[in-house]
């Protein structure tokens, strides 16, 4: 009779089966906790004075209601917004974001959250990190926020005659970031280099003053263009200079003739 041997084999198989079961359960648990944090692959663009929304999500889809969700800037300690234990925990929030942030949790059960920042300003531009932490692991993703503003309507005028020509002045205020400035002629739209361009910072925004010195009346109309290169939008203003140039130069020639006659 082989009863003892048969019982031993059964016990051995039972033990092996139990070990395999524990191993499978272990890997299932580990795999369930493994995730990546995914953010947008392009910078988020927000307009000065408006709201910005920065979104990120878990992959694969996991509920994040019981996770820690932390948004921070360049350092882990620079908390922009913190969600923990099922609620916002913003006692350690950096001062410049107090009262300005909101965590949108509508889809948090599927692992998607959005950080809404109110009243965006130039100082809000830069990198933000979206950080998720479960009981056993953590991951993060970095997002880029670009801040923009289209400046005021352009003001274009002719200054007094100088250096045997006329000086055309173009001004605008409230741009962000520093814009691109060009002068163009009507025919062919070829570029004309500005003689002088000045940028001044005011409340984080750029005021622009650019002038162009014209010594001939070969162009009938001149256009000033100021462009925001981030959103590829611009403002422009034109002025017809043929008559103005003739009047100013003729006046100068008359004055010069009188001087020589005297």
C-alpha cells in the first residue's frame, strides 16, 4: 500500500497550488497599482486676466478619489494645489495662488483631474507638475503654461521733420510676451527695418514704441505691424505719407531758401 506517499504528493501539490495562487494575486495587485500620469503634449495657452485649465490623467484608467493629487511648480514644496483624503488641503499653498485655484474632480473616478487657475498673470507662466500618489506607488507629469496678451490698438503718427526726412511713430501697450515689430510698404509688402524700437515693462506687460525715419516719398503708404508670436496674432495700422512728406520737405526747402536769400 502507498497511502503515505500518495498523501505526501497531494500535500505537495496543494502547497505548490497555494504558492502559485499567492503569486498570481501578488502580481495582480502590483499591476493594479502601476500607472502613468499623462499630460498634454503641447503647452497650454492662457490669456492674461482669464482662467487656465491644466489637465492630466492616469493610464491605465484608475479611480483617483483616494489618492493624493498634488500640483506644484519647480519644487515639491511649492504647492499650487493639494488634494488628499478626499478633499482640498491648501494650508501649505504658496501665497500667490491662494484663492485662485480649483481642482476639477468631475472625472476623478476615471483618473482625470484638472487644475483651474483664475485671473492668469505673466508670473504664472512656466512649468507645473501633476503628481499622483497611491498607497504603493506614485508618478507625475510636467505641463507647460504659456501666457499671452494682445496689446492695445496701434496709434500711428508723424513726428516733426528731422534729418531731412519725417519720423513715423507707432505705439501700443499691454503685450505679452515681448512682441515682434515690423514695418511694411504697401507695394509687395516687403519688410522695412524700424529705425528704433523700445520696449518698456509695466505690471509685467510690454509697452511698445517704434519709429521709422523716412527720407524719401517712394512709398505711398507705410504699415506698422506688431505681432504676438505665441498665438500668431497681430495688430496693424497704416498711414499715407506721400502728401505729408511733400508738405514737410517743401516747408523745409522754403525755409532754407529764405535763409540763403538773407
